[in-house]
C-alpha cells in the first residue's frame, strides 16, 4: 500500500527523512484490532518532530507517520480514529497511562491507505461531516477541546488568550472557545494571521506577540513555549490559569516562580484527550455546526508539500491528506 513514512531520522533536516512509497499492509496484532481504509488524514507538528527523532527511535524505522484519520472500517461504517493507544488493562483517563502511545510512535500511523487500531478506538463519524473535516479532530482539535473544557476552569463569558494565531491547535482553540461563549483574544507575529483570526475565526481581538493587553485574562492557552511564556504569565489575572500543551519554540523558559506563587497562578499541563472527550468534540461539532479550519487539502502523494509548509510556518489551519 502507498504510505508516507520516516525512513530515517534527521534533527537538522527532517524533511530529508520523509519518504513516499510502498509499505506492507498492516496486520492486526491481536483479535481486538481492526483495519480501517483511510479516506483522509491530517498533518500535525508531531509528525515533523518524529522525523527529527523526538519520540521515535532508529529501531522503530521505517515508521508510517500520521496520528489522525477518518475512514471506513471492516463493516463498512464511516469512522473517526482515536489516536491514543493505551494498555488494554488500563482503566480511567488513557492520557495518564504511562504505557500509552500515539499512532506512529509504537504502532504504524495513518498516512497510508490502511491503518490498524484497537476496535475501541473507533468512533462513528457524524453523517454530515466530511472525511476531510473529521480527520482534523483527533489530535490538534482534541487537544484544544481538553485544554478549554477539561483543564482551564473557564466559564462562558470569561476571557481567554490564545498564544499564536495560525496553527492547528490555536485555530481550534479560537473556534471552540467562541462556540462555548468565551471572549477569545489571540496573539500573532504577522498582521495577516491576526486579521484572519478575527475575520475568519471570530476572535474578539488580536494583538502583536508580546503586546500589553487591555486587561488581564482568566486563562491563557499556551502551545509556543519559551517565546511566549513570560507574556502568558504576565497576561493572567490573579488566580488565573495557564494551560500548556506544547513548547514549539523551546521547553525551558524562566519559570518566574515569584509571579506564580504571589499571584496564585495555576499552571496546568494538558496532553491530547480521551476517547470520551473526542466523542464530546464530535457532538459539539455536529450540534453547533462547528467545522475545522483547513489550510489546504492534498493527495497523500504530495505530502512533502504539506510538511514543507508546516516546517516554514506557512499555514493557517490544518493540512489534510486524502487517499
């Protein structure tokens, strides 16, 4: 079958490690795993980091990349794939399972004609949602959903600041935040992305990166890391919450502990989401008419174009690959 995969690892030139070509059809490792014919899959920063060797070792190569997929299962059902694979004996929140993994880490990923996953990881795709839209949800949109509705403590009417105005998680945070009744502010380095966040996504205001805000906010959604960390802490009201799910600009900013304890700030980590949260996200999209923001749709044979755009930061929303 045709697939996009990591043939090697290169921390300096990750795109050179990406190969497109034939790979063996996947075999279910146990009877409770099933095949899914992939119709669409979505690109995430996780895929680019995998090519750099983050979370992926040489001994696991070649590894088909991709966490997200929507497709058709063995019984002909249209499904969305939950990307978190936990130990079958684990009970409770699977994101807390120390043995959990994402597709494309321990098991072959979704950038292929077919993928195998535990049957329990399949959810019905809403009938009114395209495969392309559904494929965007299981990683970045699920991450945003958990940040906003499980970890932040926000209530309708509260003000939330989203650091970064164009990535998959940040665009999801704006759209979902508005659907939930929050006042949503964003920051961004480029005028075009700031304008699109307001005009296209519905953000209430957009500010230059690091700008002083008109007032302090109830919560900050942080995925950038070192470049925005200090601004995130300074933007919070006393008792406010910073929810962090990534650190694309670096993982070791100054902690500013004096500010954290004196203002009694809450710093909360957030990783992916549960199957139940993905089900809630699908219901929200269906009932509220919310749809992911898609930058471009490409055939999987042109995957390198999507990876190149992500590496350059030349995106507003998701890259989707179709088969």
